[in-house]
């Protein structure tokens, strides 16, 4: 990851996308990198969104990223108080890793 943003989570769109407010009052959509979670209408989709809300709602977070997706969202790793939120979603069983070997390596 090459760049870093810091901002306050102001909206959780769904299971793997949040909106943050930057210090300059710009807003950015952040897609959690390397994971996929059930959509709202799929089984456990609401649970995944609720989990994100419980740990990120109105919190200041750091986002490490190096790209945007085709929808213009930043694709990055969200950190909050030392927690890798992307990895936490996988460990809680609320998302699956798009790169399983990375998750296994991070566990040790």
C-alpha cells in the first residue's frame, strides 16, 4: 500500500464499503481491500454491516491504499486502534479473503 488517509467514518454503506470524512471536509468511499462479504440481501449481510458499524461508526480510522476501483472508490486496508479491520472481518466469519494465503500468513 502506497498512500495513507485518515478520517472519520460517517457512513457504512454495506458489508465492505464505508464513507470517511477527511480533515479538509472531502468525503471518500472506501472499499475494504482483499475481502468480500455477503451483500445486504444475502444471508449474514446485515450482520457484517452491523459488525462494521459496531467497531467503526463515527470513529477516526487510517486507510492504506494504492488504487481505486472502477466505481472510483478507494480500495484499501482500514486500521482502527491497531486493528486490521479487513482481517477482522474474515476472522469473525463475516467475509472471505480473496487472498487466503495472506490471511494465513498474518495469523502467525
